[in-house]
């Protein structure tokens, strides 16, 4: 059964209602006014740096410029609240329609810094995590919540969102709605392309 507890996964934090409903509306308006990329099974927007999903890499040629104003404010807040080490300079916006998900993965460790944070907008879902020694854990990502992946949860646990149209939460089947996630990361700069091998 999915829960809101994060104690089973070291370094994982989940903050409910991190933004309010008015800010959620403003963010969705700004996001939906911008162009979407449709080269994946879901629609995405890249800011700061583009991520090459096929090569699992980021290099200097992928620099897009600063984060937009609506995202830069969130980036500063993440630092001021001690949720990430420095202001994120990369953001991926993912749109998930009911029935869409993302396969099990660890965000590219050589590409991105030690903490990854994600904000859920519009609809919620259940996220599945898998760790060492076959450990499993599920959490509910509610609308307007903030997920922080740091420490072991960042590098030793994978996470996934099953591709389905509903989730069972507290014993009740809950239909999914459109979900938009904002994933903030920091780029590791080493002078050479950063690559993930997995």
C-alpha cells in the first residue's frame, strides 16, 4: 500500500502542500503557454540545459540559458529552505496523462548534483522506489507536494511511476488526472561531457 512515510528510504523527503493552489495555477498557466517537445511518449519542456535521453548525457552544447522567471523563484526558494545545496540550473517539466508513467531509473549520477527535487502539479500519483537488497517502497505524490531525493535515495534507490490510469491509495482506487512534474537539478561541470552508464 502506498504511504506518505519516507523513513524507509534514507535521504528521501516529501513535503505536502509546498506551494498553494494559487501558485499552482500560475505555474500551470506559464508552463502551458510555452512550447512542448513531443519526442518522448510524454510531453516535456527543458530549461537551463537540455538532457539527451538516448546518450544519457549533458554537455556544454546543450546549454539553453537561464531558467525562466517563474522557475528561478522556485530555485531560490529551494536553496533558502535548505532543500538543495545550490540553486538548480536545470529543469525538466514532464506531463503525464492518465495511463502514462516513467520506467525505473536513477537520475544520471555523473550528470547531476547530489540532490534532485520534484514538484507535482495538477494530478497526483503513486511513485515506486526500489533499493538495495530488493527493498521496495511506495509513496503518494499529492498535488502541490515537493519530493527531495538526496543521499541514498538519490544514488542507491531507483524510482518509477507505473503506467496506469488509477492508483490504490489507502485501500481506495483513485483515478489519475493529468499530472505535471517540475524536476529541478544542478549540472555537474567538469569540462567534459557527463555521461551515465546503466
